[in-house]
């Protein structure tokens, strides 16, 4: 006598070879075939039931014929038929709900969602009950796995997928609370027996693909948030960092030069000149903290060196005590000022972000 596990193994191979379809269709077809064997019917009846089930789920299969599967196992004493309870079709007031797939009771109204993300579009599927415990569990596992496996790959889909998974929790709670499905063979249904629940969700690839995607995004956000040097910045972000530093210096430079131009003595100019030198050192501190790409590093270094030279020139200029010294040191400071401005413009141009211009 062949046991039920052997029969399921045989019909699983036969359905995969003769019918095909996705995992859900194959599980349903195998369940229908084994159900026929359990009830004492022959292999031809089992094959016909498997084909009918696949067709009811939208899979085209070869027409039924009079021949049995060539390698069907020989049956001995049939397995005892399962105990079934009479189910009343849905739609009658006060009567229990019936599974829309297999006709079993008890059943619950539940809506199961699936979301598949694409780079430029998305696909959302909705399957509505009522479902019995086994059919509902099979559908939930299938749709949750598909959502976890391919729901993340799109800008909007990345945020829709968690919502879809959470929506399915409501259906899962309803279905989990149901008792074992009982089916009346006299009730017409799409499939002759409840779907096999299939492998648990954690035995499928979806949760692990979803976990990797979410972990990668979280890791990126965390690294980005602590990346004070901007090593992960794109060129626009780098340009914006550099521009903010430059414009802060320019604001100080323009304000101090207005003070210098308004002074009537060399001593009056000392404080604003030193203030400009200090602003250049602050500018350099900000530039040195940036993680510059290789192709920008030389220009950034040139600007840092120019800022240093200009700061030194302004510090020296601030030591002038006579008009003659002031004029001589001013010429040296202006030369470094021109050098700094050229280096500044070069780096800003390379980064593609315009910066403010210092005025005297």
C-alpha cells in the first residue's frame, strides 16, 4: 500500500511535468489529485481533477483523455475518506460563509494584497474572499512572499510595499482564527479541495530579499547621516558644501572691507584685516573637512593653499604702522587676493555650482 506522502510526491512531479503554472496553481492541482486518491478513485480521476483545478485557476492544460498517467503508482487499500461537514453556500442570511475557492467552511471575508515594484511602473493585485483557513493561508503566503521579493524596486513602491504587508496582517488575523476546513463534496467550487498551505513564509526567499533591501537602505541612511566629510556626496552636494563655506567668507570679507575703506587711519584698519585673515582660516577648516574625490582634490588643495597665503598676507598687512608700509603690504595682499579668487572660481566651476563674488 502506498502512503499519502508517496502519492503527493508522485502527483507533485506529474503536475509539474504535465500542467505547470506557478507554485500556487501546482499546489492546488496536487491537492485535487491526492484528494481523489484519498477518496478511493483511480489515477484517471485524479489526473482529471488536477487538470480541472488548474483550468479553474486560469492555466491552460492539454485536454483530458482516457489514458491514465503512464507512471502512476499502484494503489492498494484506499485511505479513509476525510470527515466532512455540510457547507451552506454564501449569500443566504444567517448562514456561514463558504470559501470561494474550495467551498469549505468555516470561512472569513478577507482581502489579500500583493505589490510588485518596477523601476518606472508598479503592479498591485488584490484577491478578495471569503477564504477557508487553508486556502487563505496558501494565498497569504504566496502574495506576501511575492511582495517581499519584488515589491521594493521603485521609488514609490519602496514605500507602498510596507503598507501592503501591514494591510495583509488584518487578513492573516481573520484566517488564523478559523478552524480546520470542512468541505461538502456536493457543493460546487472552483477546486475540489482546500489549497495546501505550502511552505511557511520564512522558508521562502521573499523575507530575506526584503530584509537585505531594508537593511541596505538603513545602513546607507545611517552612514550618510554620520558622513560629516561628505564621502558619499554627489557633485551637487559637494558644490553646495563648498559654496556655503565660500559665501560665509564673502559676507565677512565684504563687511570688513567696507570698514577698511571707511577708515581714516592705518590703525583703524587693523581689526578688519585680521578679521578677514581669521575668516580665511575658518574657510580652510571647512574645506579640509570635506572628503574630496580624486579629480577635485588638486583644485581643493590649491584653494586651501591660496587661502593660507592670503590670510598670511592680510595678517602682515594688519601690522602696518605708516602709510608707506600700508601701501606696500596692501599690494602684496591684493596679489594673494587675486590668486585666492582664481582658485576659488576654478573649484566652483569644476563642481558646477556658482558662488558669490567678493567685492571691495
